[in-house]
C-alpha cells in the first residue's frame, strides 16, 4: 500500500516556478520518493494524489520520454507511479489513473456524476421496439444473454436475472472513473464516464461515452482511429478501429470490428468479426462474421455465421413497426445478395442462396441448402454434409479462437455432430419419410414449411442423414471403447454404462454451448427459487455443463440405441458392436468420398478459367498448378485421405478385439 504525504514548501515553490498552479496546495498528496522535477504547466484542483515520476517511457519508434505531467489540468484525480500525461487541451477530472500509463493529446477525460460505466444498459436485441432487452454488464456471457433474451415465457426468471445485473451495476457505481496500469491513450477526443482496464491502447478514437473497456495484460484491448462508442461494454482482447460507430452494444472477448462497421442495440460474443457493414438489434453468438459492404444483419440471432456480401434481412412490414425477428442456427452461410424476410428460422449449418420471402422454417432440416428458384424456396436436405466448406469451417473455428484471456466468459462447443444436430436429423428422417407417405412416392415435389423439396432431394436427404447418424453413433461407441480393456460381455456393458445422470431428452444450443434442455430447466428453477444464487453461480453452471458435455452426450447416445439399433446398450453383444463399427466405417468412408469429390470440383477445367492469361492451354495448366497446386497434394485432400485411413484402422483395431471376445464367448 502506497504511503502518501503532503507537499512541502520547497516542492510547492519548485512547482510554482515550473508554471504549476493549485486551488489549494494542501489538497495535494504525494507518494514517498516524489520529486516535482518532471511536472510543468499543470493546474491542480480538488483532491489530488500523485505517485513518483522517475522512469522513462519508450514509445513506438524508439522515442523515450520521462514520466511526469505537462500542460494538463487535473481535478479530483490520482495518478500512479511513472505515468506520463501531457498536452491535454481541456482537462482530466474525477479519475484514478494507474501506473505506467501514457496519456497524450486527449481533449477531455471526465467522469461526470455517478456512473455504472455502461453496466445495466438495456440492449433491445431482436425486436427493435423492445420486449427482449438484455441488460449488459462486465461479465455477460453468450449463454446468460440467450436465456434473458429468449426465455420471456418465464417472466419470473428474466426479472430475477435483471435484478441481479442491476445489483452488480450498483456495486460498480462510482463518481470516479478508473484507468488501469499500462494504458496508452493518445490523439483522442472526448472520453466521458469510461472505465479502462490494464494494457489498453486507445489511439485516435473520436468519442467514448458511458462504457467499460475490460482490457487486461493477458488480453489487451485496442481502440483505434475515429471510433465512436456510447453505452457499451468491450471485453478483453477486442479490437475496434477504423471508424466503427456503435451505440448500446456489448463486444465480447477477441471480437474484431473495423472498417466503418456500425452497430446499435446489438450483442457480439467471442470471436465475432464485423467490417464495412451494419448490424441492428442482432444477437451475434460466437464466430458471427460479416465482412462485406452493403451487408445488413438485423433483428436476427446468429452464431458461427458467415455472411456473404450484400446479405440482408427485413424485420419491418410497414404495419406495426420493426417487430419481426429471425433465427439462423449455428454454422450457416449466406451467399452474396441473399435476402430473408423475417420471421423465419433456418436450420443449423445451412447454406442460404437467393431471396426468401415466404417465412421458411427449416430448423428441423440441418445441413441443408435453401435456394431460390423461380421465386420459390427450394430446400435440399442434408446437402451441406458433403460440402468441403462445412468441414473446413469446423476445422478452422477452434484454430481461430483468439481469446488469450485465461478467464473465458463464453462456453463454446465446436462439434458439427452432436445430440443437438443428430436429434434434428432423426426428426428430419421421420419428416421426409412422412412426406413421401402422405404425398406419394411418385410426387415430383413436396411442400415443407413454406419450402419445396424435390423428390430426388428428399431421397438423398434421407440417405445423408442416415449416414451422419451412423457416423455419430458409431463415433461415440468407438470412443467409449477405445483403449478400454474388456475380458467379457459384462466388462463391455460396464464400459458402455452411462456415467452422467443428465443427457436424455431434447438438447438445445445456448449460443455456443450445447446442453440438455432439462439441465437448463433445472438451473432456471434454481435461479428463480433460490434467493442466494448469484451471477457467479450461473457462470459456474454453464462451465460445468461445458466440462460434462461428453459424458452427457454418451447418456443421450445410450438413450437412443434402442431406436437406432433395436437394442439397449446392456443388450449389445460383441457381434452387434462389430456390425455397428462396420456400418460406422462405411458411413465415414462414404461421407469422406463425397467430400473428396466436392474438393475435386475446385480443380476442374472451369476452375482454371482466368489462369495462364496470355498463354496456351499447357501454360494455363502450369500456371494453375503453380498457384493452386495439384489436387492430390492439396492439404485438405490429403487430410480426407488420411482420415479414411485412420478411421478404418481405428475400426479394424476395435473389431479385432471384439472378435477375440466373441470367440471366447463361443468357446464358453
């Protein structure tokens, strides 16, 4: 703890000689070791505390400056050790400034009245006119925000959570702003009622008002030129620059917003990226990406989204106002100039192409194409399961997790196949078979939820979903038995026994966290009925669900075995499992071969158009190979081939062990 003392007369005289003034010199306290040497042309008013200014600060380019105060007015401020503040045209008021900071050419740095610094600001997501407001606070997670926004059928829950956040905001309410240690803030306009964490860099921002920047040493935040922000929370590791304008927004960990992106009343969670376009009243779950001009995301819920150039939605039918909303489930893509008229709901990992105005609901058909043709919306169920792009996305998302903060707010599950998507595929199989029975197998087209499905697409959809279910169920069983010793059927059943009581029934996607619906229901009841439950307790719940995912997933798989295989886990014989593994291997190889064929299209003659501009066909092919390489040597193609080999070997190893068990059983 720093010990402070009053200025002595010698120090006062020295400061006066260096052009400094004070309303009351007696209101200034200084740390032991203080020297007035590096304080010039500074005006002090109110209560002032000063550290020591004895070190040099090295700036980009190698320039070194001594810590101190120059050409600045301070009112009711404390300044930490070895901080440099200079050339402040207006003044700095009501701030606690940490050690090793560099603040230069900032027009106005002010805390006015009491402020919660952006905490408890209501953000009107999905419905611009209100009704789904999420009050933001420093530790808001995608999961908690999802429950607040989407569970309005439980007003007792939302009111309880809102009160908890209001109480948190009250705990950080203050008439003094905070600037942490190691903050650099230069060439910036007005900063009013903003708390700034350690290691933050603010360079050329235009205006920042009523917010918190939760920067820290492990994950510093950067705020760049011409940024205007009001009523906001910015989480650790975020990068906001180049003319971004935002109002009433939460920016999650490691988000990247640049190039004139604008947003209001929107929530962006971990690793979102926004450039050039606009967002309005959106719930952007983890990895929502919009990078192109003319792209508008409005009144929608997204996650793991890749929005193409000119993507657009409408939430206003010019009747009762902008009241409509839409949901695009995880992992979907919109092509250039795609359009959706809300309300609509798009299934997970879907591709949206063209304009869709009939309010489709394809949530029961994941991994599909939704394509406009002749002003009709055609659905191609399961088509994205054989797309190279889908698999590449699944591989790149974990690699592009830029969160360096060890305290991660959002729980993110990257799995393509999970109880959440597989349950929808099982429903999809039932639905497609039902359509075939009710409309007739010879029908050319089938109608489904404001979309049209071709007969050929329906048959292929059933086949693709069946392959994916076999792959997922087999994966789970093989993983459960991998490396596990078993000497008899009893050992086998013991290994297959569920280890978590949760997992049966419906699963949901809480903006990145895949979890059993029953677990969420139990937690909601706990929040409502237990007055001692805190925001920290809800964080702990989500983290626990994330850690327990694979155990709960296995419980779900066991609950589905009777439907899919006709036997429960404790009825399976070694021969049954051998059959399951062989079916799994066939499904894996079939899907991988589809990916292989899809990848080959990128090396077709059509793909070579534009190569070898001034040469012959031979030169064109050579130019193509120099730029794109040969098909067999492509990294993704090699990965697919290796995957087939590895999975086949894994299945054969388990089959070999099971055959031994089968032989032992026969001998007995």
